[in-house]
């Protein structure tokens, strides 16, 4: 399966990395590398993430990475990375709508 990153998910990943870099730039680099590595696994195993509890729809899933939730949607031929949120943040529905 193909992996597609939404503009919002890229923005969120960048914001998080910038925040981490304020304390330790090397940790931010490691965080981004690991993020992309985790998401890469979705190409062969898209159902490894749990169903998003707020939505309860099998096509909307999330991977937990540290304190963050990587929210994605499984489609016929691709996995769309929709957003990345801190685990303590409420998931706004507009983050996952088209």
C-alpha cells in the first residue's frame, strides 16, 4: 500500500520536532526518523494500529508513538496519515475530515 501524508500531518510533525529541538536538536532528529519508520510499517500492515476510540470506525486507526497519536485512514490502495496529536489533546473532527 502507498502511504500519503496530509499537509496537516506534515505540519504537525514539523511543529512537534521544532518543539523538541528547543531542548535537544538531536532528539528532534531522532523523533522524526522514528516517526517515519513507524509509519512505513503501515504499508504492509495497515491494521496494526488500534481503532480511534472517538470515532469507532475500522478505517480510522492510530499508532501510539511516545506521547503522540498518529491518526490515519485505511483506504483501498493507500494509507492516509491524517494528523498527529499529543495523547492528552482532544481530537478535533476537522483534523480527520476531508
